[in-house]
C-alpha cells in the first residue's frame, strides 16, 4: 500500500483488470452488401435456368448461390439504443455501435446488447437521521451500460439499497456483504 492511499487494503477487494478493451468492429454499410447479395441470388437463378440448356451451369449456380447466402449472413441491423458485440470463433473482434444496416464477416457471431439509458425508482422510505429526526428518502438511479453487464430486478434493488446506505450514512462507506436475497 502506498503512502497516499487512504483506504486499508483489507476493506476493498481487489478487482482484476479487464482483459478486453472495447474497440469498434470492422463493418461496412449494409445497403451495398444487401444489393450484391441479392444480385448473387439473381445470378444463381439465371445460372440454374441456363443449366437446362447446358448442365455445366448448374455447378456455377450452386457455387454462386452458396456464396450469396454466406455473404447475406453477414448482414445485421443495429437499432438505436443498442450495439452488437462481434466474435469470431469465441474471440472478441469488436463492437458495432453505429445504428442501421451493417455488414460484418459472415463467419462471426453477433450478440445484441442494450446501451439505452435506464433508470430505477425506489419507493419512499421513512428513516431517522443521526439526530433521530424523521426523514423520507427516495431515489432515482439512472445508468447506461458501457460494458456487457445484465442486472435482474433483485440486483437493481440491491444496488439502490447499497447506494442509499452510502448516501445516508453518517460515516465513510464500508463494504456491504450480501448474505442472501433482499426478501428473506
């Protein structure tokens, strides 16, 4: 512990540094990719029709059809207030935050995450302050997801409860150890 640290080392658990930093995934506008994919499908149909005159065109039609279907698999839509995490064989390849129709490597997997601003409002809570004066507390916690984290309703309530303890306490915050659910 250095001389300028004000908290003892035993009070705060050490969190590991994240191994992955977010960066933009390589993606292109999806309109051109959609147009080329549809042209590929049309070319495959033309080759299959031409295969009735010469069977050699059928092989070309199959190849063009497979290529068009694979390229169309790279299309995805990103709505406002969400992003897509792109992974290639389980390895992080970036995040798409630009909304609209986007095209990425068709062999990647893409997971949708919400980046919209969320809030949680608590009920009014009647408590006494350090001088036994009655006060009413309520909170509206507003947050926005920056890393990939999901909170269920119980975790949201626990977070708000912990924040209220910190805000209303007459001492510096101490680590909170949850030993069960909030409802037991």
